[in-house]
């Protein structure tokens, strides 16, 4: 099936140890013309073979699985050359494992009770190189799982400030906007530049900061205390 507009459908691999969850996600995504479920896996240990066989663009990855969890699977997958994007699935939006998955290179996360239309849109956004973290959800997550000991040293904050200090003023503005959860279009409007220019700045940031995706830039900005 060809997606509307003539492009190829986004290929999706579903990884979850609950067969009912896999079936539900397959039903939701399988009915959308521009998405195609190309495979399933019941455990993180099955991911490498499933990815090699199905060649997905996006992997929906459960965090809590009995043998190899989604965190380890995400870390291993994102360490490979040209990996697919990863959307982690969780029951709790303030789960420390979710933040670790994002730091490992996942493009965002979905709560398992997310409405079907929002799941579809999240997959599309990730496939297009966008993050799936709204500002409100990002702030909630960061508030629950980060923070140094009061009065003590904060190596993560110091590292983030050091990395961001090497950016130009414009690059820093784009990085902060990513930390606020803004889309490319919103950043373009706020900073008076074209969407194409914003994309170029995001690509430059990933290269200069040696990061995988815009979510990791957002986390770095939060670590630095800039949002």
C-alpha cells in the first residue's frame, strides 16, 4: 500500500510482552494508510532479529519486559549504524526508566492509555524527525526524575552548561526552544526564520553536541537549567 501523496508508508515494529497490547496497536496503526505494521516482538531480546527482518522506520518499544527490557534494547539498537527511531511505551509518565531511554536515544514516549489518534500522530512525527514530548509532559518528567542534591555538586548540569557554552547565540536559542518542546514551525515563527533554516540548525546542534535527536538536546537544556 502506498501512502497518500505517493510516499511509502512509515514502517512500524511493535515490541511488547503483552499480546493484547500488540494486537491493539496493530489494529490502530494497521488501519492508517500512511503507516504499516511490519513486525512484532515479545521481548527486547528479539529486537535485533526483528529489526533486521522488518527494516522498520519506527519501533514502538515497551519498557518493562521480563527478559531484556526496553531500556537495554533501546540502548543497543540506537548504538547501531542508521537505527530506526524508537518510541518507548510506558504506564507511568514519571518513570525514571523513561528518562534513561530518552537519554539513550529514544525519540519520545507514549503512555499506554494514549488515544489512538495521538498514537498515530506520534508515530508520524517521530518518523519525520520531530519529538513527541509536549512541554507539559517534559516538565513533569524532568521534575520527577532529575535534580542534584541540594547544595552539592551537579556534574550533569556542569557538563550541560559546558557543552552549550560552545554554541553560537542563535544555536543556543534554537536549543532552548527545543527544550521548551516547540515544533520546527513554532521555532520558525518565534525566531523569525524559515522551517528549513530551523531544520538546518537542529542538524547542526546534533552534530556539534554529538547527540542522536532533538529530545536529547531538550534534556541537555533541562540539565543546564535553562528552561
